[in-house]
C-alpha cells in the first residue's frame, strides 16, 4: 500500500532539502539501505530506512537513493521483481513513489552511476548495500567519523540541518509520545497481575504495535534497573521490587519517543525507595526548569549531578559538600551516565555520526569518570528536542570495585548505604522541547510524582 504525505509534510520536506543544499555546493546522495537477513536470505529483519534518507524523503523506500542538488531531488530505485507480488502483494511503482515524495524524476538504480560524479554521500551500514554503493560510486566511502573532503562537509551540513525540529517532525514526535504514554500506563496497570518482566514488556509493546508503531529501541523493562541497558526479561516480579521501564514508540516515518518511569511492583514505595525516588525526581525537575536556549547542556548534566549528590548527603549516603563531591566524581558511583541526549528520527539522534552531532565543534569527550558518558555537549537551541533522565543505581561493578572503594572511602557511608538495599535502579526520563523562552515537556501527560505513579500502578 502506498504511504501518503500531507501537503504540510511535503512543504516541510522541501524546506529541509533547501536547507541542506544551501549548506553545500555539490550534489548529495543518500541511501535508504536494505533489510539485513537473519541466518538465511529469505528471513529478513524488518526494514528500517536510514534516518538521513527519511529526513529528506519522508517515507521508507527499500534499496533507494535520493540525489539532492539545488532545488532538485531525483529518486533512484529498481522496480519490484517479478516474484514480489506473490510474496508481498502489489507494491507501488518507482514513479508512484517519486510522486509521493515530491521527486522531480525517477530512474533505475543503475542510472545513478552517471549522476554520481562529484557527489558527497554517507557510508551505508549494510555490508551488501555498501558493496553496491562502492561499485556505483567507484570508490570506498569512509564511515562518518572518518569522512573527509566533501563527504566530511556533508556530515557537518547534515548535523546543522537536523539539529532542530520543524513542526512536521514535532507532530510526528507528539504522536510517538502519546502512544508511549499509553504503553507506560498500561504497563503500570499490568504489573498487578504480571509474574515476570516479560509480561509487563509484552503489555507495553502490545500498545505500540496496536497503534501500528514499533519500538524506537530495545525496550528496557526490568527489576534490575542497575543494568543500564538491560535486555533480558525472565526475572520474576517480587512485591519488594522496583520495576524500571524505558520504552518508547517509533512512528511509521521513523520519529521517536523515549520515556522511562520506575514504579513499585507492590504499588507502594518503601520508605527507602521513596527517599531515593524523590532525590532523583528533584534532579529531574531542576534540570527541566533550567532548559532554555543558550544554556550549556553539560551545565544541565552537572546540575543533575549536584542535586543527586546533595540528596545523597541529606540521606547520609554521601559525606561532604555536594559541589566538592561532584568535583571528585563521587556521585558517579550512583549516577554514572549522562543526563540525556538528542531525540528525533533516532532515539539517540544522529549518533551514527559519532560525537559530531552531540558535541559542538572543537569539543571532545572528557576522560573524567563523571563526564565521559555525556552524549550531548553543546549550547541548547530553540527547536532542539532532548531527554532529561537522571537516575540512581547500585551497580555492583562500581560499588565493589576495590580501587573505587579506596578512592571514595571518605566520601561514602557504606554502612548507611546498606539501608537502601531494596533499590537497585531508578530512572525518570522525559522528552523536552527547547522553546524560545524555556522548555515544553512533550511527555508531561505521564506523571512522575511518586503518589501519581502509585495511583497508576493501583489503577485508581
């Protein structure tokens, strides 16, 4: 079935194309990519087009290339093979797809060789597509982080073009957010009758699939919240557990949401769980309040660090002044990751370009324990969408590391920490649009206050 685009979406696509071609003085080729196989050729993973292709084409088209130059867009792709209709049903023709995306012309993929001279491009991630790309271009294409010449110029232009969101992209992201919120609400309600993490995950992802969306990333639904990217779901749920769910939808056109909530399996936080939840929430709220154009995202991260450190001092877990503890990176024993990242067509938007998008020109990742995992380090701009996601974790690999225990022997009250053994991990994450005057929390309709979370779990 041919996916359609509205007049407003087509207008947005033309504006994006014009923006990119105004930043470069050479043609641009962007590949959509193909579907990788699982174990044998006919067993394919679901197709997901390159986000750079989607940003300018608007819809996913398998094994296609768009060529941008000036005000012109040409589509290159092959027609479906003779057996395609048997297995996949009728498919739109090349000309129909070209008309849908507002292309000026459409050609077979083989014709691209005559239009490739002097064009910049990005390396495709699929090995098979990469071989085809090299054959057509007559050259090997370096990965974005090693790209130079016009390919390197294209990478920098793509960052500039995609760093902020237009109304069409925000409309799609709001759709993803709405479905993600429904999934979290359903997951909380499902906890009352679920016996394992897998059952809650199934309930949440079922909401996404029921709205004809997919997961923007591998869902994290776990009682082991200390495992930051946990992707196993066999653990049983016990009444004393906290369940951390990091689940976000992706629309058919590729736009993402990213939400995390943490709730008590029993429906009621214990006193120690509530104490640490409130510390995390205070950091979350302070960071969102600080979001506005011109603010350095690293400063927002450091604000989260100081709020968490101060809260842990108040609880007797850390000893000293919050500012000094952050300077020593003592807080990272419990908050080891960055406070968030860019969000857009990918859940970590443009991270296929390495740090070229997340880090302003001339900046590099710190080798400090407390800053090395920061994914975004540039001033905020109106139209950016970022996540704010502070957390508290008891990671055995950190807390039982002899060198770290010796380094922070005076900073941590280990005996007091033992009182909080029923907290493995807490994270609270929202999606935030930088506005002209401050911030809009796109995910605000899903509450994060402890009492509201308890009510959702209880179904009241």
